[in-house]
C-alpha cells in the first residue's frame, strides 16, 4: 500500500462527485455530491501528510481540519438557502432558479 | 498481500460503492444515508493513514452533524415528492466530464509515480501544538467563518413576515 493507492481512490471519488453535481437536479443531492468531492480532497491531503516528511505532516492534517470546518459552515448556509428556496418556490429543483442564467 | 492492503481495498469498495449510490439513488433519503456509509469508510481510511484525530472528527462532524442536518432539510422540503426530477437532460455530458476528469487525474498521478511506502504517525500533541502556534491565526479566522455562517443561515432561513 503506497501513496498512489490513496491518490487514485481520491481521484475516483472526486470524479463521482463531479458526475453528481452535474447530473442531479435536486439541490440537496447536488450538495451531497459536493460533500463527496470535499472528502476526496481531504483523503489526498491526509495521504500526503502521512507519506511525506514528518515535519510537514501537521500542515496537511491542519488544512484537512479547516476543510472540514468550512464544509460544515457551507452545509449550514446551503441548507438555509434551500429552505428559503423551498418556501418561496415550493421546489428544490435547480432548474426552477434560472433567473440569473444568461 | 498484507493485511493493511486488504483493509484498504475493503474500505475503498465501501467508499466508492456508497458514493456511486449517492449519485445514482432515486430516493433522496437513501442518498443521504449512503453518503453516511461512504463518509464512515473515509474515516476508516484516515485511520489507515494513521490520522486518528481526523478519523474522530470525521465521525463527529459528518456522522453526527452534517447527515442529520441534511436529513432534517429533506424532511422539511418534502424532497421525496420530486423523485422524477432526477432525470437531468445533461447526464450523458456529466458522465463524459466525470470520466475525463478521472482519466486526466489518474494519468497525472501515475506519471508522477510517487514511491513513498512509509507512513508516519502524527500524535495528538504535535497536531495541537501546530494548530495553536503555526496555525493560530487561521484557526481564529475559522471560528469567525463559523460565526458568520451561523448568523447568515439564521437570517436567510428566518420568516420574513415577522418584521
């Protein structure tokens, strides 16, 4: 088991997340796919932290903690936006909110 | 084939299987629960990478907080009524894009060919030291980000009629 295993896994998870973001219409499901992509990034960060120099290991793990923090904040805000969207439009379909689409 | 490699492949299968379930499932509640499965497998991968603290944080934040919030919103928005809308006209393009990104990333990774096979463990003490010395300012900024997100979420989700 080496670094490359984790990198390939991370790439696969990220690609699945990209498919989810592009192919879904439900705003909640798009957010779930976004979480998958954030986790792929975290796997990469922590794998590099584990296999790199020990002096740099803390950097990778601390940045992963920040990514998790921002992900939590993002979920809170996105859920508030989706609730507001549902109250105003009675729908969580992203195709219903294309007012700003060029 | 040593034990850690077997564990790695098991966790990878659970993780990727759960992820495919999240993006394929027709039921929104099933997608949220499959996300939990996938994220717990990721937590196991963190343990395999000797990052105990991150594994703990992963279980607490994703298992305890994010999945619950998502399930609450699914209940509140009655999203199950919109099952039919999982059919997006651009799903073929999405598959091509996702596959293209994977091929690109995999090619770059294999070309880079990292050969490190030795994992090091970073203790709780070193991580805490680093967090409160080198990363003290970003740590405080992160708390500010959480505060702003909290206030913003309340302001956005509040009933306007109260005013």
